[in-house]
C-alpha cells in the first residue's frame, strides 16, 4: 500500500506568545516493511531555527524555535509512505513464552540485550500486580508466545470498551484497568504493562490507521486520527506488532511513525512557550491511500 498522510496541528492563543521551543515526532519510520519516500514539514510562522536528528530509539525528530510574537502556530507534516505486508509465523510454532523471557533475562544476544530495555517500568507504564494477574491467564506454562499474546490482545478488546471521554492522555494504567474503558493509547499501555510484569519485552508504537468508510459513504478528509498499538518481542520470530483496539495483527492498514517505552517517548508534538494565556489545540489527520480510487471527500 502507498499512502499520502497529512497531519496538521494548530495552536490558537488568547495572548501573544513571544517565544516557543518545540519537538516534533511525525516522520514515518523506514524499515524492512515500510519506506517513507517523501516528507515535508511546514511551520507557520517560520521558525527562527529548525534542526532534525534521530532520537535514542531511532525516531525522526525535529526541533524548532520561534523567537517572534505570534497568536497562532500551525505545524503541518505531509508524508508519502509505502507499506509492505508482513509475514507472520504460525502462533503455535513460536517459542514457549518462558524461553523468550529467560533469553531476554540472560541478554545472550545483541537483539535480546536491546529488547531487555523494554521489560522495565517507564514513565507511563509500571508493573501492577492486578494487571499482571489479568495477563497471566493467557500465559499457562509452555504456551507458544505468539499464541498467548494474541489471546491477551483479544481479551483486552473484548473486556474493555472504546470510550474517548473516559480518559485523558495522562490517565494511569491502574485507573484504565478499573474503568475498563479508554482509547488506543490506554489499551496499548495496559497490554504493555501486563506483558512486562511477566518479563516479556513490549514497546509502544505510534502511527496511523487507514479508515474505510461504510459502503456508499464518501471518505472524509481530515477524519482520520493518530493511532497507537504495541510491539512484542517473540524471540526467534522477532518483534511482532498487535493492535488491541482492533484485535488484530498489524498489517498494511497501519503506518508506523515512532516507537519507545510508552507514549511519553513518542508524543507527536511537545514543547514550552511563554505567555499566550488560554489556548486551544486542533488536530486534523488525513490518511489517503494512493493505490485505489477514492470517492470525492465531503467537507
């Protein structure tokens, strides 16, 4: 699949902001299954300085500063991405989950050593006994790791309701577990917490999900949104991405932007500013497939 992705974030301030410094992680990653063929960042007003680097996890990161007064800030990112279909092993053919856990504990290979960092607590994901007990029901002794992880993904999808009003970006995992409600970020954090409690490496992935309108309905420009899921280290099978919000293995409908320990490592835009008074943020995301005809969008 080939996509054109337009992600626009706009900040409106009641009072003038004389200075701001910002960090942007909105560049789709390159890898074995995905290539970002074109990427453009447009910022208004024009930044005084703007630089690009890869962060610790290899995510493309822009830093910019605006040193002139402004009451409106617009950050627009336009990317073209090619996504290739993954080839997954049969879940029953993967290693027993305890073997993967122990391999990582021993850090016997460079890959296992890299995975080890995704076993420990992070700012938004900490070990919680109740969540660990919930996850453990899918991990009886000797069960192949992908079969166990796949069942846990399905259970979270069945047991937790998608509710955008139930949580905020800072809602902790234990509260999500009690509420049994949340959004994609919450479900990813929840599953990561359960897996890490069992000693299984899991990382947080941010990106986009292609949405398909109902038959006969036009595709709405700007109606898509950022999405989140997780990636689990499965030993010889490598890292495998799963989406608990939609109870599926990740395929060509998902576009990866960044990964880290949790949301705090991959926040799309964050920064500091002086003044501004009250402010409002709006976000518009459009994921446009380029490999098939698209009905004229309604606005």
